[in-house]
C-alpha cells in the first residue's frame, strides 16, 4: 500500500511529534508499504521523517498562506484577531491558494497514493482540493473544530469528501461530530510515543545554561512548562502561579518551548513573556530556554512538569511524554487531557486557568519528594499500558485497509459495463509515403518532439535513467525515441521492436547499430533481465484488450530487477471522446474524405492486421494491467483540448504528405506544449513510470 501524509509545518510541535510516531509505527508494522510525507515548510520534521525511511518532500506554503490562521480569533486577550483582520488575511492569501493546490495535486498524482492522510487544518482542506480522483482522504484532527470560525465551516462543507476522521481523543471526536454532522465517520485513536526514548533514565539538558541562568542551588526543585507558545497553552497562568508561591520555596521554574508556527495572531513572543515575568517580580526564578529539539532530555531535567492549558486540551502529548519519563505531572483537567489521566493516582489535576490552584499543586509537589516519586512511578505504568506507539499501527492499518476497500468496491461497481472494443478491417487501399510517421496516430510528431529535452515531464526521455546501459523501445516505429537516446547517451546500447516492417526499415537506416526486430510486444525476442530501461510510448492502446497484460508481462521479463518501465498511453480524461484516431469509427465517410485513400490504416492493411479502437486508460486500470512486481516511481498527466484538436488539424498534412514543413512542425510543438501542462483527471495523456521489484 502507498500512503502519503500531508503536514503544514516543518517544525516539531506536538502534532508533528505524534505524526513521526505514526510513521515509525506503520513503517515497523508494514515494512513493504511505501510511505511519503509532504510538508509545507522546511524544518527538522523532514530530516526526522527521512531518518525513519520515509521519502519526504518540502512544498513550501506561500507566505500569505503560511501566516493565515483563525486560531487567534478565539484566543486570549492580547492575541485576539478581529474578524476584519481575519477577512483581510483571507483575501490576501486567496490568490496563493490555487497555484499551491496545483503543485500539491501534481505531487500527489505523481506518487499514486492509495490513501491520503492529512495532518493539520490547512492540509485537511488543501488535501481534498488537491487529491487525485477517488483517492480516499483520512483527516487526522488534533484540535477542536468549533473554536475555529473559518475552519469549522470549511470542514463541514467538505465533510463528504473525507472517507474517515481520526481524532486524538473522544472529546475531539464529539466536537467533530457536532461541527461536521453525524454522516462523517469518526474514530478516536489516542496519541502514542516511543517508550524507549521517553524513559525515566537517559540524557538530560542543562536548562539553566539554555535559559542563561546561573546553576541552581543543590536541592532546588525544578518545575517546567513544556509547550509551544500558543496563547491557550497557559503561559500567563503558569507565571502568575509562580508569583503566588512562598518566597522561600526552593524551586526554579522554566518555560521550555518556542514560537514554532508561522500563523499570525496565535502565539506569544518570548519577549512578551519575559516582560510579564519582570512585572510579576519572578524574573530571578524563571528561565526561558526557547525551542529544544529533544523534549525527552528536557523533561528528564525537571522534577515536576506542568500542563497549564487554559482551554480544553485535545490530548496533551506532553502529558503522556512526561508520564513516560516517570515525572510527576500537574494537569489542566479538561477535554482530552482529562481522559488520559487517573487524577490523584498518576497526576495532580487543577482547573484550567486557575493560577491559585496551580500554585497550590506546585507547592504540594515541591515540598513532598515521596509524593513526586509515587506519582512518577504510577505515571510510567500508565504510559506503558496506554501510550506504546506500536499500538498506532494496530489502530491505523485497519482504517487504511477499510477506506481502500470501500474505494475498490465503488470502482468495481462502475466497471460492470465494459468499454466497447470496436474492431474493423480497413478497406482503404494503398500505402503512401507517410510511413515515416507512426501510422496509427496523427500526433506522431508530438509524441517525440524535437529537440530532445529532459525538462518536459511528459516527454519519455525525461524518465530514461542516464546511467542505463541498455534500453528497449517497444513500438519504436521509425526510431524517434531511440534517436533521442542516441543523441543524449551515445554509449547506450539500443534495441527496438515494432510490427510495422516498413517503419523499421526507416529506423534501421537512422540507427544502423541498433538491435531492431519486426515482432509484437507480446513476444519479445530478448533474454530475461537484459535491459535497464524499457519504454512503451502510445502502443498499448493499439493492442486488443486480451493481449495488453501479456505485453506488459513480457516487458517485465526482459527488464532487470530495479530497472525502469516508462509507459505513455491516452488518458480517460474529459476530452477522450475527441480522440481523432477514433473518428475512423464514428465518422468513416468524413475520415476517408479528409485523409484520402492512404489513411493511417493502410500500413495495417498491408500487414493483414486489424485497426482497433484507441482505448483510453485510467491510472488504476493501467496499474491493474501491470500487475504485481512493480513500484510506482511517478505518474503524470498532460494535455487537454489542444492535443486532440490539433491532432485532427494535422489530417490534411498527412493526406498531402506535407509532414516536413514549418507549419506541421509548429503543430507538433504546440501539442507538445499542451502536453507539458498537467490538467489532472481531465488530461488527454497519461504517463506512468514503474520500477521492477
């Protein structure tokens, strides 16, 4: 299975650390699955994901989109965004959305995912906008929806395009159901962590040095709030609670974390919190470390970990991490956080936003080492029982299989009616001098456009590995593709097959050192694993349906393990009905008038072969034909209305044999330009790149 994950940030907040745990768990449980991550900004998340063996792509958000967010509208005083400000930012980000969705769609379509798993509100919406057709989307919702005035509406409007919602607590699940309606499937799955990394023993950070403070006196109890600087994470409550502590209490406090996100109006700056500490008279007993890359080492440097969120916490990953490290934890008892603790047994709760209650809990723990030890031991037991990240794969993999199974059932229902395979024997006599062009396609000059280039993603030469020593072109015709390979890679050994013996004679003249054979794709005259790359460009659609799978099996046979197969076929897109090659069946009289007695079918008539309906493929259909034993490296689509229309315009040129002039070449170049643009599901051509496993 191929699963692609989307995340808006490249930094390591709680949502990102939880995503890494998912990647690690799924990778360990299903090592043969292909996982990929796309992030909207650079940062340590990409490196951590790649270290887990997950292919990672950074697709940066435009600045206006990165800074857009509606969390601040519902924030605490001092961070409140007016609705007018939010509207201005929405208008500013609007023009950047469409180009980004187009880039994201191209990246998703190239990967050919079975499941799209989105993480973060922006990616939930961008993901359903950019997803390839019929790919199931799993929203992983880690925050309350109804606190977001814009996102709540967007999620509700797009709920029908989401296969299932995974939440990090029952509290968030209930919120999603209220916001989006009962028709949306919701599954709560608690976050989990690496219990080996978050353990009572291990390395620790020197928090005093990070905060620029002198070393603490022996016996000082270290109390810390570990969180991003979001307005609702309770930093002001924590600082006010510290100001209420007895002056002689031997504690030192730390604010561990930084402003990770680019969203405006949703978080404090460290300078604001420092000024508040000065105003409260506690600057001598509190330090600000900034962002730390190793939260486990920071937690182990503390005696007490404080969770002080002023709003209901969706889950509270830091709570689970601190419990796994065997530390005593003070928890703001609301939302998902209240679900994962046993109050008084493995933690001490306090009412959200109540600085006096929080100060009381800090005093109790600071003055009672035995209580700290008992809570820490019970907390580790709770973490081992509920938060082992191996559980994530156990919970998520059945969901992936469920949504892909539902997708397959829907596709099978649509395939009950087979496409017509019109087969007629051509009655057009004669064979004129245009045999140097592929007889079955009016778009032949655009299939291998000159000059050769590796920049056009739909051009097959783009996908030929430069280090390939042997290449086979199946359906090579007059050798256009092979000629480009010879020009770019003079030492590459080339071979080709085609049923058109006359076209092969032309190819032999152009490439006298190539190994060319007049045979079909179903019986390749080569030994097993003898080629590094096989190309098959605009050929499969000409074969009868019952012979296509055999042709692909033969290509796999002659391709070495790890070798690359490059396929290009007509795509079942919006304008597939305009395929000019099929006009011979729809309007045979017009076809004979425009094309003349020669016709593309003449070559097949001369060889006693039938001329068949040009079949247009879907990506899923092509993958099904290829069968097992392949890994998809890329999938591209290109061309829209210009491709079939200009193909029809080229008919008179074939009739009059005007194929070597400026106008005809210009038509080919325009078609090539059109093919260079990806129109997604509406595209006229489909390119699939497979690697033999």
